């Protein structure tokens, strides 16, 4: 087959030929330039690279190379297809070994920073089973009209329900397995699985020292309305908020003094008429919020209006703080009470921790609305609760298939200072925040500068420079040419200097960013804004599924953290001492359980900071209440097998009064045999 005549150059090819000719200082043959262009499918960059490498294009196939047995007719325009591109396009390579007074080095650096044409071809990645396709002839059992997301969510809900059905049956443990060990916290167990969230709320409140002490010191007024402060015998309330508070008093006294590892909480929950959590689509935090609001009203109402130790009926801000607009007065009717602060989790990457989220809600950037009114705290409470609100949308399809979600942990500290949100500190906090915003803006500018230094056209500048340096160090040859060897050494030195300079400047920027970030963070950590310190007391966690076995809590008791899941109470150990079978202390603040299902910690309890001695002090329970619990302990010990009872040690002192009545406490005996304790029917002797 004879070689045919090449097609005339198109206008675009003619322009590219002139560009190539200018690169070669006007010495390039137009026919050679046309061959190079067509050899590389009219890719000017590839043709230029090949030209610099010495390619003449002579080995380019003719226009009829893919049509054997056909010969072109002379003077006939060529209309056949061009040669297809190679299956593996060549990567442009620039000859860096020639002597051109650093022009080639400059061209190499420039080319390394320019975009390369995309490479098409089969993927060399290993197969991913997640992308396995269903054969077209396979039957898929899915309702018509359901999307893949709907199907995945349906399967996830079905798996959740089938997984928990058998686990939510209330199982009564044998008596010998219900002996409390040392100071291990007592678990509260409801018979109904849907009330487990309420049990956790009551359980957590006991471990808040201010709540425990306030209930222990409360003395109910006689129902007759007597104002006599010398009352020595009182009748426990039988209705209304005082009755509910009395129920909590009995429950908390048993949690402190009882020698059982678990208590029935049915009686206390029934006193509040708690709504069960029966809908898997509802967040347990919402039900906990409503129950906590009711508890806050009951306790504060009772401590103010039905308390012999508060004859002036002064309000006790135990659980509810007063808040309002910053320009209002403390007695302004527009101010309101709040017992639980709702915090949106994940609303912004810059506000994925408790303090930042509160600042975003209560103290946003004033620039968009300089005249906007801000919310501040007028009167703080002893206890502050936070409900963490996560996105209620169903998990994505990838999550339902078990793929790793992109969710970040929400951070909450051991201690928080609320001064920056107080009315008294409003002006100072605003000044500090303005300085903090200026510093954070500087951080953004430094980060942008660092990005521009290390990247160009979305490419890693350092990586490209290192590639060039690698060439001179390991590939370039001098060919026994002293001048060439000197040139290679000079280029190596130049590249090394550039790389080191970029690294040094990037490290300087990084150091500056870290310093400015610390300075910005510490702007609000000044002594003037550290008067109202609150310490973490309890964390309630949901793993994302439904049932009693999917809710648990962390509580702090006598300097230690404890995890409670149903009736299982586990000590949380410091990170340097914990073993595989134990829970590390850092988990309290970084529990990732339920993260992939949009769940996790959902309720936090903080209270005013106290000394360790004050936290560990035993509450001053009424003597009659203590005696009732101690007598119930003795009944429990008598019911234990002899070999178990012989090993039980009771740290409590003996009862101060003889046992009266044979009715056991509803808190310490099985729920189906429980009756109201005798303390509900008999007068309480308050004499010394």
C-alpha cells in the first residue's frame, strides 16, 4: 500500500503550527509540525512536549493506516478516519539535561504547575463490593415507587425493631445478684421499656449535689396549712407537686442508703404520670426535655411554697434560670424562666462544641444586624441542663448500607463558664468577642495564604518541586561532561533552596495560626469572665436504636465516673489505668456511640462548681426516712442465701428506731408485689 497525501491543515491546525514554529525560533518544518499535531490528536501541549524531546513525527501512521487494502487516488481529498489515540496516552516529559541557561528549568517548573490533560482508560483500582450491580434479570422485592433511600431506611428500621424486641423484656435478677458493692451507684429500672428515659433523668438528678441536698433538706408543710415552724410530726403529702417531691425524696434516700444494686422506679414515675417513649421515630431527648420541665416545676414550686424551711417563700432557682433581652430590666415581665437550653448540634462546622453553639445562639456576630437584641441570663440557676438536638432527617443511603458517615463528634467540656452570657458581663463579653472575631479573621487570612503557597491550580506545589529535584538527583546524567555536571548540581541546589524556603514559610504561617488561635480562644478565658463555673454531672446517651438497652448514662459520684445501662453499672477508669473490659474516662466527653445514626449524647446536666468535699458530703436525710431504708436493708439481707448474706457488709449505722410494720418498700421489692411504704401512712417523728 502506498502512502497517501496528508490532508491540508485546518485553520486551527495552522494556528497551532505557527505556535510550534515560534517555539523553535522559526526553524520548524510545517509538515513536521502537522505530523506531530495529528500524531497527538491536535493536543498542542503534547505536540510541543514531543517536539522538545526530539520527536519528528516521522513514525506517525498515515491517514489510511487503519484501512488496509485501500489505496488513495492521487489528487483525491483524504476523508478517511484519523489514527485513533494510543490506549495509554504518554505523559509529557521535558528534557532537563540540555544547556539553555536555566530556560528548561523554568519551563519544567511552569509545566509542573499547569494542569495536565485527563487520562482515560480502565481503572486500576481493586473492585469495590459496595458497587456490585444487581443483574437485570434478578427480582428485587421492593414496593413500587420506593426510592433507594426509602428502601434503605425501611430496612434499617426493620432491623432495629427486630433487634430489640427480645431485649426489652424486663427480667428480674436473682436476689444474690442484686447486692450493692461498696459505693457503686444504684441503678433505677422501670418495668415498662418505654419509661427507661425517665428513669435515666431521675437517676441523673440524684448525682447533682445541689438537687440531692435540696430534696434531702426539704420539710413539707402540713396539709392543714399550719405555719408553725416547731412542727415535730408531719404527714407526708398525698397529692399535687408536694407528693411528687416526696416521692423523689424517698427514691433518692434509697439510692443513697439502700444495699441493693437496683431499685424499682415504677412508683416514682407513676407519681408524675410520665408519657412512654413508644415511637422509634421520636428522639428520646424530646421526651426527656418534657419530663425534665415537669420535674423542674414540681421541685421549685414545692421548695418555695411548701417548705417549712422557707417561711418567707423565697424562690429557689434550683433548675430554672431567668433570661431575656439584654436591654430589659430584671423585673421586666418580658423576661422568662428556662430550665433546659436546646442546642443545635452540627449546625455549623465552626460551632460544633457546646460553648461555640451557645455563642452562635446567644451572641451571634453583630455585623449583619448591629441593632439586634441579644439574649442574656439575668439570674443563673444552680443547675443548667442542655438538650442536644441533632438532625432529625433519616440517615443517608450510604449510612444504611454500613458505609462510613462523615459526622464529627460534638464536644462538651468538663467545666463551662457562663459569665459571657450573663447580663452583668454583657459589655465586657462583647468587647472580648469583637477582639476574638478579629483574630479569627486573621486566622482565615493566614490559612488562605498558606494554601496559595502550597497549591497552584489545585496541585501540590511542593510535590511538583520534589519531583523535579528527584529528576536531578536520580535521573539526569552528565555524560562525563564537566559543564553538564556543574549545571545539574546548580539546579539541584536551586530546587533544594526553593523547597526549603517554601517549607520554612509554611511552618512560620502554621506557627502563627496556632498562636493566634490560642490567643482568640483565651480572649473569653479571662478572670473577669470566670465567676460562674459549672461542672458536668451527668450525660445521657442514645445509640440510635429503640429500646431500654439503647439508652445509658454517665454520672459522676464521689470523684469517679460511672456508666449505667439498664441494671449494669460500670466504673469509668482514667485513660492510663483502664483495661479492655472497662470504660476509659475520656469516653464520657468523646462517646461516638450512635454517631453514624445521627444519635449520641442527647442530654447534659451541669451544676455550680463545688469543692470535692462538698460534692462527697452525704445528704442529711430525715431520720425516719433513713430508718425506713435501713429496715428494708435488713429484710433484704434476711432473704439472701446464708452463704451470700454472710459476706455482705452494711456500711450504714443501725436504725435509730425499732422496726414498725411489715410492709416492705416499693423501691426494694419486685414491682408486682410492691405496696406503698409505711412512711406514707404514718407520722414522721422529727424530734431529736
